[in-house]
């Protein structure tokens, strides 16, 4: 199973399935993060699987909770205080209609 398959399965576990476009965006994001992380210490994590599963998949429970709790299909959300923004990015992957 590829890492993108694992990420997709993690999202499905929280009932926030990812589109193929979202999976490609996740791959592009992690590729860019790894490239930039080699020059500037953005995260101590360097293992690709950990970057996907720890930094992105950890945001899927938040996405699922927000989707169930908010009374709108396309809310405006603010990502404040979640560190490097991984949670916000994961929410956007899982809920592309959110701004």
C-alpha cells in the first residue's frame, strides 16, 4: 500500500474521504516541505510516512468534527495556534469547500 493509499484510508476512517486532487495536493505539499526542510528547519520530522501520517492525517479528526458541527456546507475557518498549519491544511484537504 502506498503512502497516499494510507493517507486516503486514514481520511476514510474519519468519514472525510479525499479526492484524487486532494491526494495530489498532499503529495505536492509534502514534497515541497521536504525540499524546504533541507534548507530551513521547518520540522524535525524527515521521514515521509511520518510527515503524511503524523502531520496531515492528524488533522482528519478535526475536519470530521467541524463538518459535523458547523451548520454550513462552505464555512470560513481560521487556523490560529496550530503551529505550522498542518491541521489547517488537513482540514482543507478533507473539506475543500471550506475557505
